[in-house]
């Protein structure tokens, strides 16, 4: 299919499930933040199931071709996986600077990073069982998880990144075995810290993908628009992803007004072209979204373009997120008709 549609990962969680005011009033948690949930622990899993069903149905009703679980069970895109690994002390967290320069509590590495069990396979199986559409699920990348941790064990960051990569690789293998059509690795810190990304981050990312035969994507962005308000006009780390073994690259263009000539460096990859602005609940017109995709077409072949929001949608009001997705699906229909010949 030309111009398939999907979301990057997250969909807004219901207010009855999570305290959205608290969620929006802080930086994304790196350690567990159980205080965000409104539901008592003994009922939380059932409530998350129900909310995940709502997210799946909303994506289906909007007309998306590839749906996710909406990351409904997560307090942030990364902390659920990162805090489930061996080698981190969660009772005595460390501190690390986030991409905006603020110190945050983070997992403290005190031993070898190892995946003790599958973390998201149950989420994927639930998603697979409740939709007949293609499904994708996201995992945090090894480079980003290391940047969101305090290293008190490894002699070098490179060594730590490779152990994170081993954990991610094992998880991806299990996710494809459980029925995933697409697995996306989220690596926003490659944009935030490009020097280290070049030094060892790309090697760690490729190690996480080593031996994987399913369809994989890498998402790289400038941060949640609800939190990071200033956006550069270009990526500091993007052409390097041509050397990554992933099949797809997810980038944002709507909020940053990206000069899409940068996408020419990704020739041969399918590109999730971020075409939904998440800095505002205002719903774009179909023509606005079509124009954002047209800007990319001189540099990405139509058959390699996937329509998606710029980033995760979790901070948007749910009705706005759904309306934006409907507009994106309508834009994809316009583009298909234009390129049908």
C-alpha cells in the first residue's frame, strides 16, 4: 500500500487511568512513577487492559493501517523496560541530566545490565489478540537508556551501551516471535547527544538489531512538544542512520518545519514522515498534512513514505489526538489518489 498510516507509539491515556495533570507537570519519569496511576494496584492491570482496548479501537476507527498498544501501560516510553533489567538499583536511584539540562532521578547501574525476562511480550500479545490490522510495538533504544541512567559499574559507556543493546536484541526477538509486524526502537537522545551517538551509539543500535529479520524502525526526534518548546530546524544526527540496519526511520517535520532535503541521506529506508504537529491540540486541515508530505517527496520515493505524527501523542487531549489521526488518514487517501498511476 502506498502511504500507509501509523502512530509513533503513544496514544493519550484516559484521565480515569492516570493523573494527566501530574504527568504533564513533570519531565518523563526515568524511574518508576507509580503515583501517577489513579487505579489501586489490585485493579490496575485490568484497567490498563480496558484503556488499551480504547486506544486500539480509536486507532482503528480513525483508519490507521498499523496500530500500536498506545503505550497505555507505561509511565514513559522508556522507564517500563529500563527499570525491569538486572543491574540497576531502583531503591537508590542516581541522577542524570535530561535533554533540556535538568537533573532527573534515573536508574543507577550497579551491575551487568541483563534482561531477566520478556518485558513487553504480554503487551504485544494483548494487542495482537484484539486487532486484525498490522501491529507495532516500541522499545527504548540502548543509547537512550544509557543516557537516562547513572553508570556506577562499567568502566566505559561503550561497554554499558553494548549490554543494553543485548537486552534490547533479546526483547525484539521475542516480540517478533509473539506476532509483531513492526518493532520500533526509540532513540531520541541520538539527536540530543550526537557526538556520543557517533562514538558508540550507532554501533550499539546495530547490535540491538543484529540478526533481526522482521521489520524494524528507529524513531529520532527533538523531544515531546509539550515539554521541549524550542526546536532546531535540522537534525544533528540523521544521515548516520543510513548506516543502521533498520528498515524504517521515524522523523519529525511538522513542528520543526524540517528542510526535507535532509531525508535524501536516508535513501533506501522507508521513512515515517512526521506530519502531525503535537505542540497544539488544533487539528490540521487535510491539505496542510498533504503539503507536509509533498515537501518530502522530492527526497523520498512515494513507496517509501509512511504517514505518522511527529512523536508520541500522549500529552494531547484524546479527542484532539483522534481527530488529528482522522485528518492524517484522509491526507493519505488524497496522496494515494494523486499517485495511483
